[in-house]
C-alpha cells in the first residue's frame, strides 16, 4: 500500500488511548506482506517482527511508534440527550469548541460540540476560554434514544478528513503519532530491499498519550539491544521559540539529551551524512515525552534513540506534517539499522 | 438537495456570487421578473391577482467568514473576521481560501509548550493564522492575495433525529425557504428578495426595500438557539424542534404587534407549532426595511439554529418544514386580503 494512503486510513480511523484495537486489522493487514511474524501482547501492542539475515543468535532492535491518539470520553447524559464529556490525554479545551465528533457507542454517532452564540455573550466572556466541563456534545437524539447507543465511558474522536495541503504537506487528526506508524511501514518496505543483521521488532504501542504504558511492557518482553522511538516533534511556527522547534521539510529531528545513547546518536548522524539524508537536532536534556523514555529505563536499561517527524499544531485536530520528512525518517532509520552488525554493536554501545 | 447546495456554497458577506447564481438558476422559470440590483441583491417578482398591499419576503444570502489581511515570511496568512464570529470557534478548524478554495488550517500552539494559565485565555485573532502548506511568502502569493475571502469548510450532514449540521445555516435556511415559496406559490403577487451583506451591517436590505417599497415585509432567518440544560428557561432564546420562532424585539426592530398577532392566529388556525424568540439580542434586515422611505410593517420568522455563526450550525428539519407551512399559510391569508 502507498504510505500516504496508509496514513490517511490511520488518521481517519479512531484509536483513543485504551481503545486502540479498532486499528488492529488495518495495521496487521498492511504490515503482513513484509513481516515474518505479527502478534498482539496482553496490553494490546502490535509487535511486527522482521528477521535479520543471520537466523542464529541475532541481536534485536526495537522500533516503537504509538498507535493511540488523544480523545474524549462520555461522562454523563443530560435529560435532553446532550452528552457531557472529559478528555483522554493532553487536550487544549480551546481546540475542541465547534468541532464535529464521532461518538463511538455501540455504533458510530455523529455529533457536534456546542457553543454559546456570540450574540448572547457578555463582553467579558469572549476573552475566557470555555472549559471542557461547560461544553456539550449534541448527537441529535432524545435521551431515551441516546441511552440505547451510548454508555458512560464510550470514547469520542474529532471527525476530521485527512487532506493534502500545498506541496508535500498533509493535514489530519492524530498524525501524532500515526505518522510514526506510517514511517515504520515505509521503513519495513525499505528494509525489504536491503540486508540487515538484526531482528527488527516494529511495535505499534498503546497508551503512550497517558503514560507510555504499552512501551514499558513491550520493551520488557522483547528485551532489545537497541530501542528507537519514532514520534513527532514541534514544527516551527512564528509564536514558538526557535530552540523548542524543528523546521518543516528539513528531515527528521535526531534527539540529543539524556534519553539518548551518545554512541548510537553519533552513528545515526554519520549514516545520515553518508546517505545524504537531511536531518536536524532536537534538544531535550531530560526524559523525552516519547516511548523512548519508557524503553530507556526498562529492565537493566536499554540504549535508546528518538527520531522526531516535524509536526505543526500538535494535539489539535489539524496537525500538519511534510510527507518528505516522514519518508526521510523511514529511510534514515532503515539505513541506520542496516549499518548495525554484531561486529560494530558492542563498540557503538561502549562508553 | 437545495439546502445542501446552498449551505456548501461560498457566500461570505460581499462575495455572495455563488449563492446568488444558485438562487437565480432555481427561481428563474418560476417568477415573472428577476433582477440583480447595483449592490447584488436579487429582487424577484411573482405576479398574482391580489393587489391590495405590497408584500416583500426577504432572506439574506451572505454568511460570516474571514478575509486575508497579510502573508508572512513563512507563507502563513493573517486574517480578520467578516461578520460576528466568536474568535474561540476558529481554533483547530479547516478553511477554504480565495476563489480557488485553497485548503488551509487554523492551528494552535501545542499544549505541551503552554503555561497552564494560557489555556484559560481565549486566543485572539492576531495570534491565529491560516496554514495552506507552503513554506515561503512567494509560494503563498502565487495562490492567495490580500483581501481574499475565507470560508469555513463544512459539509452538509444529516444526523440524529431529523437534524442537519451545516455551515451558513444563517441564512441559507431562509434562502431555501424563499426559493421554495417562489417556486410553489401561484396566483399571489409578492416580491421575493435575497439580500447581500446582512452580517456586516444590514447593507443590502435598505436599498432593496427602497426599490421595492413594500407595505408589509416578512424576514426569513436562521436564529440563535441555545437550549442547553440547567439554563433558566427565560434565558433560552429558542428551542430546537418547537417550531418557527416569531420575533418580539431585537436590537434593530420592535416588531409590529398587530402583524405578529395575525401570524400567531394563522399558526393556531392551522395547528402549526410556533415559539417566540425570547431574546432582544441580535438583529436582522428588518431594521433597515422598517425605516426605508415611509417605512413598512415587518415580521421575522426564523428557524432555530444551534451553534449559529459557527461551521457546525445545527437545525431541525421539522422546524424547517413547519416554518415553510406557516409561511404558506400566511400567504394564503394575504391572498384573501386578511393581512
């Protein structure tokens, strides 16, 4: 499948943290062509294994991208059928007012998040953000009918249709981190064309947005020699400090900081230069807010790398990425993994 | 479907062409005269047998939206609002820019990089911009010009129990009712007028009323509906599914009581639901029609719309149908000389 098509499928689909299994079929059937084995663990992580060239005692590289997305959850049904709701994961309440949503009850129901007409507002109100607890979702049915289809605890996603913008840019909801899953797919396709010694475990992790929970358990089980997280990084926009962001269209961000193994980072930079793949540095001195954080501190500790695809407007429903950045992330990852052998591994990991 | 076509058409105040073209195309074969005046209002006349009083039925064609004011070095578009928009509903939305409807998004700063107190404040228009995916000013200038109109992107969707979600229900709902009326009513003289630029200060209605010079006017609208639970009942302007809203008073008009009572009587006689519009906020073309030339008597009939002036406005098809029935009943009485 074309990687952009796959990303569209993932972005338009729904996989709120804790409810990721809705995407299992799409992910498994898409990766199947290139995988040696695929299984789902107890928490719901999808583990996709691509074996290396030497079947005996291969070392292991784990690549993680999270399949969950931020979303909303039904909290209460009002007498007139309106839904009250709360958030799952980090949501700026200002980004959900006036949105179309899909309430995932026993069937998918269309709804809108209501707002007070401007005509009725006091001048003082207009400068305050509306709190989530003061918003409602209108699915257009009376309470009796609502109760047939919707239960407290049902997940809700913003309805957004993945769309191409100018150039190579695309927009959609939850490109954080479905762009990462798509990059893993692009990477496994690249790897099918080149030799690699390592057994590579691509993991679609669950519950990253609420505390990297899937990454902890899957890393424990796989016990890799190297862990690599693919996530998204803050794409530069005028209001953000330059130092906090990476530029759109200038390649993956390679994270530098305590979460990252310096030897591996040196190697991946060398590979990028060798293959003329554009890259940028992303500075995070402490733990990253990615699956890489979980990987690093699992078991006795795992040497970890993080790659970031630049993304604008993170955690809104109009996230923007450049498809070239996604492809370059995948390419860099593939060439890096292929460059690791049982001979050079120990040296790279040595302090 | 007419309402779908009308709501999905582009018609930000001052740029009503797409809507006007649909309307003229629909009514041309059903009216005795149709003309576009110097401001862009559509004035249609239907000739019948009655000639005691001149009736004008109006609906405004325009909708609220945005306009490009600047293009920055990164190719991001700054904008201003056209008409009354709550700036808070702009965040994290899709828009269409200019004649070629270039796709864009209005994003927001990632929550991760905000201080906690930031989310409690609404984002101002000057903090927002439209991203169409280009990297430079030069690329943007090939596609977009300062002054381009910007449209909310929103499809017409039917959902729930007989509900419709669309952008611009205020006031394509009025346009749709008036088009249907012009197509269906026979043997009754009246003017059907589709006005421009209501949302930016009732601009088209005055000149249209000046040229028609009506004795009585009925203004068709989509009006505010805010029927959320736990709000004091007297604060609820209109309810969804309780029939057409008849205006009492708004910022532009004190509606004529006799005319209003006649309409209520007609509703009762025909067993049609109705409600009063219980807020004095907002206003519409009536304000200008009322005072043009020697003045005319006006009434406003509205279809209640939740989330008005947002891309996700919601109305009930029941209300639409009942408004249409009441309108037809009023015209029947008018034909008999009872208004």
